[in-house]
C-alpha cells in the first residue's frame, strides 16, 4: 500500500490553519447534468460517482491496500487538498443516487418493493452519514463559505432521511428550514454563478417544506416558529454541530471584506488606479455588482429583450458617471490644495490620494463609460434592426406593417440612421480617448474603436439606402442615390471586416460584430440589385412617356392633347389616366376649382308676416249696410251680449 507521508503524518495544527475552497453545489450540479440526472437516470449517475471515486483514490494515493482490503479513514489530519473533501462528497452522492434508483424500482416492481425500499433507506442513511462527515471536516479546514455550503448540504440530506422514514416530521421540517436559510444566505454573497445555484437550491426546498407542514397539521401538531425549528436542528446535531448565527455572521463579514478588496482599485485597459475616496468606492461597488448580474443573465438566459436590458445599461452608466463626477471633484480639490505639485492631496472630501492616481482613475472611468454607452447603443440598434427586418419580411409577404408578434411597432430606417450615427460618434470619441492613453493598450483600443466605427458607418449607409429607396418608391425618383448608398455600404462593410480580422482575439466586442458585417455585405449586394433594377425601370418608363408625348405633337394632335388634358377626374371616370399628377401635387386634375357661380332657386317663403304685404281687392260694395242710429237704439236691449260676442244677435238692415 502506497501512502503519502504528508497526508498521514501532517500535524493537526497544520490542518487547522488550512483554508480550502470547495464549490460544492457547482461540482454537484455540473456532474449531475452531465451524467444522467438531466433525464432522471440515477443508475448512470451512480456509475459515474463510482468511477470518480476510484480516480480520486488513485490521484490522491489514498488507496485501501492491494489484495486484502484495509479501509483507511479520512479525517482532519489527512486532509491537505480540496480533493480529499470531494471523496466524502462523491461517497454521499453515490449512496444518494443508489437510494433514488431503488426508490424508483420499488415503485415499479411490486414483488420486491419492500426489500428495495429497505435497502434504499439504508443507503440514504449512509448518504446522510457521509454528508455529516463532510460538514464536520469542512468546518475545520475550509473557508467560511465552503463550510456553510457543506452544512446546508448535510442538513438537506438529513431532512431527506427523516422524510423517507416518516418518523419525525418536525425534525425533518427543522432540517429543511435550516438548509433553506443557509442556502438563502449563501445566495446573497459570492460570485453570480454560486448565487444562482444557491438560490435555485433554496427554491427546490419549498415543496418539501410544504409537505412536512401538511403532515404535521394532518397529525394534529402545532406549528413551530422558525427560531424553534433552527434550535431543534442545532440540538440534533445535523449539519456539523456549529452555531448557525455565528456561521452566518462570519460569512457576512467575509463578504464585506471581499467587497472592500474588490473596490479598492479600478482597472480598465491596463490602467489600474487605487480608489481611496468613499464617494468613488460606493458607486464603483454598485456598478460592479450590476455588471456581474448582467453578465450572469446573459450567460444563463441568453440575450435579454431591449426593454429589460436598456434600463440596466442606463443604471450601470449612471453609477460610473457618479464615480467619475466624484473623481473630478477630488481632482479639483487636489489641484486647489496642492498647488502646482504633481502629488497634491485631495483635501477634506477625499482621502490621501495622489493627483496622478486620480487622473488615471478619471481616464479609466471615462473609457469605461464610453464602452458602456457603445454596449447600450448596440442593444438598442439590434432591437430596432430586428424590428426593421421583420417589417421588411411582412412587407414582402404582403401583410400589414404592424402585424408581427405581440403587435410590435415596426422600426423606420430613419431611426436606425440616427442610432448608427450615434454609435459611430461614440466610436470616434473612444478612438480619440485611446489616443491619449498611449502605449500598446492605447494603440489596440484605437484600432478596435476604428474597426467598430467603420462597421457602424457601413450600417448607416445601408439604412440611408433604405431611406432613399422608400422615397423613390413614393415618387421621389431617388433610385440612383439608393444604389450608390448600398454600394458604399458593401464597400465599408468589407473594409470593416478586414480591419476586424486584424484585431487580436481579446477584442471580443469588435469580433462580435463580424457575423453582422458579413450579413451586411450580402444584404447590401441584394438591395443594390433592387435599386439598380428600379432605376432602370424608371428610366425606361420615362423614355416611353417621352415617346408618347412626341407622338402627339402637331397641329391637330396638339389640340386633341390640350382637350384631353383639360378633362378632370369627375368628367372622365372611365379613362385609364393618372389625374394625381406628380408626388408634389403639380399637374393634379382631381376637380376644377373654384366652382363657377350660379343662381340657386330658393324655396318659397311660408311666413305669416307675408300676409301684411298682400294687396287685397276692394270688396266694400259687397258688404251690407247697418241700420240707422234710431234702429240701433231700439235694439239696445241685447247690446251687452252683442258687444261681448262680436255683435251676435244684432239686427242688420
């Protein structure tokens, strides 16, 4: 048996000061996804764990004897490498995978279900034992994050055993609660990948917690507060026996130390400047966290939509601009307080920082802001270009302009011309900024910015060609101009592609535009043919119209032509002739205006006042004469009644 003397004879004090790092969840999830568990194949994963364990034994020379098997115990004194901890982790995973495989088989095979279930429970207890050993040793030889991660893993495995045995639902709930709290705290610190894995693991524990609560309520038990559950898990010894609060406090302190170290300096394109001012450090730290979040989202979910990505880019640029503003204030304070010296102090608003370091920091922040603005503009341009291409496809298919997915607003070529112009200007500003840096980094940045600016100029010429093409289709007669713009776009795309291929591979932002430039060259060539064909057709139509006009020249023909041109649209609805004139409205014959004045026959006036203007004939000779005065006095007996009713009853002569 070959034994490494350093692994066996290492004193316990040496092992105690080790700070090994074990990315437990990262190792587990990567192995599971690549070896069967993506499709629920626990047998394949168990075989992988067996092979991995054998290779670890050989690599670490932790063999168990040749011929006769003599088990070697792995404890704190023997741990000198993170792979020793992987032995315990792989043992736990192998036992857990075997238990899950037997559980699946017991559900399908009714004859031997009881025996397989008994074996599955035994293997699950073995997995919990190995997880506990891993947590115990990791708490001694690993850093705080690895120890807390191993503790959470052991608590999760203990909860699995208690839930499968259905013996103590409250303790199972306590173990799962402890594991979820630890994974939730781990999801707040560390790199984005580790945070995402811990957050996903905490979410996976939610169904187990609900099931345990259901079983407790079904049995008539009372709900236990979270503090009591955590105390119950500590009391049982699950997870290594360390106090939960002290571990979380150590983890938070370690995260704060890492954050302070990360923002103690800022590096960009070879410029590394110390950050000593608190007003600069805080926005830089926020910007670093937001940048890491954006990068992790791009790696996991792919390119985000413009509505989601643009606000994040704006916020990131705002953080960098705030840091640059604070740096410029510190430079002014240093120049005011330090006179003409090159190493003046920053004064009351800044800590002890040299003027040269502040100037270097300001240059680095300005370059980073320009690069962030370019990234933001590229996201907006890519979204607009996708909507413009979709609009062209719908137009070619004869569909409505806004009938795309989600009723999206189609982009106009004028919008893309404006976006690409802004990007070209930003690339020129970045190239000018790189010229002030000097050295190899400045030259490389200037070359990359020039290549990117050439690509933006090519796209701008392409979209300007579409603007001219649309104007020509509306009657502007700009097909020749559109053809020239498409030809220029192809030439600039080829030049930008050649310049990009000469750049080093480290210029990933410039190399990312290479497929787009290749596509642009093909699109420009296609639309160049379209513009040339339309220009030729327009020329042929003009020649044909001129020929028809010459045919009508002459004395008789001129009069006929003038008579035809005098007609308007309402007078010749059956004629196949254009009455709209040119695009500007010249020569239009839609109607003849102003209309000629004409008398309109009015309706008769039917008013009562018109009776006063009528001259009636004299009919007095037909009216009978009244009686004399004496006769009227004689008949005064009926006078009152007659006066009231208009002389009714009065005698007439």
